[in-house]
């Protein structure tokens, strides 16, 4: 009489019989109950692996806030130094293993830090787009200068008018000289207007963020 095949699954090339000590240990390691399905285990493991990989891109100031073990911090630093594909892959697996040993509140803190970083990147991109729009409007429309001066009450009006006039002259000269298919070349005044506008918008966004923080801290 043939024996009934043992039910199980493979982890890193090793067969794990369902109900075995190794099976129970893996499930405890992944913070699941003994009734957790293989699909759920895989999803949970993949989630922590991705979080571990994201730590490589986390800003240093946000990283310091996290209550991570020295072993995990060192492992992340080492992964950044590794250029060999296979060596990096093995290091990322090691980081994933360390991530599975973290308590849930630390995992939540990692996710929050990554979310904060992503929101900051989105705000930075938005500020750049706003600066580009203001630059183009200032060069194209005289009324835009009036609107801008309402926003930037400390602006050097003389300097800004001179830059706008020069940017318009540069644009006219470029239009007469450019060849079909050539990339548009902008002059120094065009770039200086952008830098001026971006600096003002960045400062105002920072002031707004500080105001929001102060309101949150009030009892």
C-alpha cells in the first residue's frame, strides 16, 4: 500500500511539511497564526521584504527616528555598498529576514516614515511646477507681474522688470535664429526668473508648514 504524500510547501528550496516544527516556526516568525494560509504568509513576507528594500532610499533624518536594531541599520548600510547583483540579492534577503523580526509598531513607524518622505517629494515637485508656471506667466503677461507682487510683497520690482524685459528679448532673438527640430535655448534672464520665483515659493511653503505644525502643537 502506497504512502499518502505529505502536504507542504517550499521555502528557499527547502520542503516544509505542514504541521511540522519548521512550519510552525516559520509562521511564528512571520507573525501569523498557525491557521494562516500560504498565500497570506507569502503576502506578509513580500510586504516586509519591500519595506526592507525601501529603507535603502529613506532619508538619514527619518531613519534616525526609527527604533531599528543596530544589526538592521548596518545591514541596510552594507546593502547600499554592494554592487554585485547576487551579493545584493542575498543581502536584501537578509534584510527581509531581519524585518520579519520587528514588532508591528516599528513596522508601522517605517511605513509612516516612508509616507512622510513620499509626501515631501510630491510637495517638492509641485513647487517646481508652480515656479515654472509663474516664470512663464511673468514673461508672457504684464498682468502676471501685478499678481506676483501681491504674493511677494518684498520683491525687488526694478530687478524683476529688468529680468522680464531681457527674457522677452532673448526669446525673440531665439525664435529668429532657431532651426526646425532644434531644442529651444533660453537665456540667463529666463533661468534667473525661475530661481527667484522658486526661492520665494519654497520659503512661503516652509512658513506655511511651520504654521501648521504650531497649530497642531497648541493644546
